[in-house]
């Protein structure tokens, strides 16, 4: 079955939808500090900014400490444990003469960067779309609405530098997928910078590791970026360990504000109403709960390896942009998903996953249509049910069942993409459905 393709100019104009909708809603939220409308627990403002931008405030306060020559480990205005990742951006801000007073302006800049990146995702979606214009418009609207879900609003409210990592990872995936040398080289640089900002972003290189890696299909710029990124991780190993400890990723948690293979199990076993920490008996067996979570993921991946049809994998291989976005974004998320409990703002990378899944869905038939459609649905459910922290003004808050369903959707995404990637390691790429 063939589907008439959208006219090129009209298709690209649809990228205005994921530009204007998030821009309008995020501006409205920032103007009135309206984060509770998404169930996001806003932190107290410690800087001149109207929104807390709490994680960004840690960086700007550290920049002040650098300029003053004081101890960098006690600069966070919220008294949180020292996070080594703040030092590099703080040094850059310090060199530019920026500090706490500029927290608000920098927070708005990060929000604007996020909106521009989502618009770029919409443009990639439009340029790669294989279906009709009538089908593209709701796809762009879905991307726009996904870009204002609770995890995204949490990232904006916190002023998370992960929005910069998100942009760098997206740029890397798009450019590394190009056919010519210069874009690939720039993509490798962007990938290295993404890893430099947050170590788990090294997973973005996953699409470029397959059975064909060291054959004629090899993307040598991607391999170079991966090698340099590994070098950075090895050199920064002590800082990574300190960051993991400071983020409390190894402490008992639930899906109320975090995600991971371990929080899936702890949330299922914890009684309602769900708090930030699991029930005491679950917390006491935390090491066992983590192992159970890993076993569940391993079983899920094995099932995906066995059950994802060859026709679906061939369909995805025939759409390299979709494959790169899907596998790269989930490659970014798989490390924090397995290592412990991660804060929900990290799920902004699912917007790249959603774009890849929508591209795959367009023009697909048979098994690939069902699987890509299921992934689109899973992304949307996972985003909507995450960051369920406080009741909305109406008093509504997601019940335990919704949190568990969202966790299962994320597990499905992790296992399915990991299963597809594992098959790529042992089989030749197919390019025809």
C-alpha cells in the first residue's frame, strides 16, 4: 500500500506547530510560576529569578565561588551534596563574568534553546515524513504536546543543563547521519560535548555500532567520537562516581519523581499513596530489588530479540534517520535506567525517540506499523505519567496504577530498542521491507 507524500514546502511549515505550542505554554508557565499545573513541585527561589531554576542556580552560585576563590564544594544555595558536573559550566560563566544575578536570564535562554530544538525535531520529522500532509499535522501536534509534558516542565523549572545535553545529542544524531564528511565531523564534536556535559550521553553513539561497524558501512567519525568520549569518561571517573553519589541514584526511590528499572519494581511493591521513598520493607531489600529490576530488563530484551519481526527491522533499516533517532535517544536513557533511580527531567530525551518512532510509522505497513505505533503510544504514556510529584490545582494526581503503566511503557521502549540493537550486532542490515 502506498501513501501520497506531503508537499515539501507545506510539510516543512508544519514544524511551526512544535515551535509555537511549546513556546507559548512554557512562556505562560515561566511568567506566572505555574508549575503546579503539571504536578511539578517548584523549588524555593534563591536568586533574583522569578522561577527557581534550582539546578542552574547551583552552577551560577559556583561561578560566584570561583570568582571569589572560595570552596567549590559548598556553593549550592540549596545545600545539596557537591556535584562535580557544575564546575565546567561554572568556569565558563565565571570567565564571562556571569553569576547568580544572571540565573534568570540563563534559565530563559535554556528554555528558548529547548523550544528551538523541539522545532528542529519538527523540521526533521517534516523532511523525513513518508505519509500525507493530513497525517503529518497531527503528528506534529503530538510532538508539540509531548514537549509540554511534566518531565519537560520539570527540566525547565529546574533550569537543568540537561536541556543543553538534549540539544547537543540531537545535533550529533542528525549530523552523524549525514552522508558527507564535514557534517559527520561536527556531529562527532557535538556528541563528545554532550558526553562532556552528562556522561550517560555516550549512549547516543549506539546506532553506529553494529555488525557493519568495521566494514565498508563504518561511520568513522562516530567511532572517533565514541573513542574520545570514552577517554573523557575514564579521565573523569572519580567525578562520575561523586556525581552518582550526590544525585542519590543508589538510594531507595519510587516513580513519583524518578525512573529506572529499580523504581518500576519498588513502585509496584509499595502501597498507595506513593511517596518519594518506597515502603520501609522495600527499602531494606534495595540491593535485591535492583537485581530484580535488572533481571526483568534482561528478560524483556531477550523477548524483543526473539519476537521483533525481521520485516519490522528491515523497515527501520530502510529509514536511517528514524533508526538513528530511536536507537540514539534510547541509548542515552539506557545507562541511567539501569544504573539506578534518575530524575524524571531526563525523560526529555523521549522527544527524540518520539520523532524517530513517528518517522518510522509514516508509510509503514504490517508489523512495522504496529510496532512503531506502539512505541509512539508508549512514549506519550511514559511522558504524561512521569514527574507525578504534587496534586494539580484541581487536586488531581496520578494514582499508583498510572505510574506503573507509565513505567511499563518505558520498559517496553528500553527493551524493544535494545533488542533491535542486539540483532544489529549479529545480523546484516536489511534495507527493504
